[in-house]
């Protein structure tokens, strides 16, 4: 095989990489709309039995993004998240308090 043909075969793929245009980067998705938890809307659930189904309803009705269960005698972090609803319950699984944060 001719050395010139081999050199040409090696250079041609590199020629495609030399363009004046910058590489196109994907556009990041727009940030999600902030979701503020509304604890006042779910206070009627206090006293009911904590269940996964009820938790899903609380998240929906509070317009929250996440749910954090607070079992009795449990330590919880103090970080505040405006899109999170906290549901505390007692040993009998009765909801004792609902708050945001």
C-alpha cells in the first residue's frame, strides 16, 4: 500500500473535526416551578391513621413535592424545604401534627 494513501486515510477523518462552529450543546430543561407546601390545607388529616394512601393525598392537597414521615421518638434534620410536607404520628399511627419544611 502506498504511504501517501495511508497518510490521506489518516488525515481525512480529522478534517471533519475542524469547523468554525462551536459544538451544539443540549439546552438544559427549564427549572421546575417552585412548589410551596400549604400546611393549612391539610390540617383536617390530623387524628387520622397514617397510611401510604393518606400520605399521597396529603402531598397532593398540600401541593408539596415530597413527604417526610415523622415517627414517634425519631430525630429529624433541621433543614428547611418549602416544598416538603412533614407528617408526625404517634405509636398508634395517628397523625399528631402536619407542617411544612
